[in-house]
C-alpha cells in the first residue's frame, strides 16, 4: 500500500483538544492520533477467508452468545460513558 501525504488546517480549539486526546490515549503525536481516528472511521477490512468448518463453528458460537447478556447498552450510552471517562481522566491529568 502506498501512503499519501496530506496537509490540513484545523481550528486552534480542535487542535488543542486533539493534543489532549493524543496524550490521554498514549499516542506519541497528534498525527498518530488523527491517523488512528481516521482508520477507525474509514477502514474497510480485507475479506477474511474461512474454511466451511471454521465458518460453521463461528456461526454456532455467535448463536450461543447472542442474547446471553442481561445488560442492554445502546451505542449512545457507550458514547456518553466514553466521553465521561475521557473527561474524568483529562481532569485528573490537569490537576497533577
């Protein structure tokens, strides 16, 4: 895969928040953090090639696990929880 270079300008507040998030999540640079965010949003995985037996076993496992959790969490709930945790950690880092 050939990498393309990209230069972009973002507003100062967004850049400052990116710096904080990069540090919070352990990235060595803002660029690495932004690349990871893009990968998570845009990445299309290559096809996974499974044998018929592997595919059958995987489907059976998924059927067994489907609905086994009593807890129902929506994507919106997960997003709120992640933001709350990030804010709490960010606040802890600011205090030190």
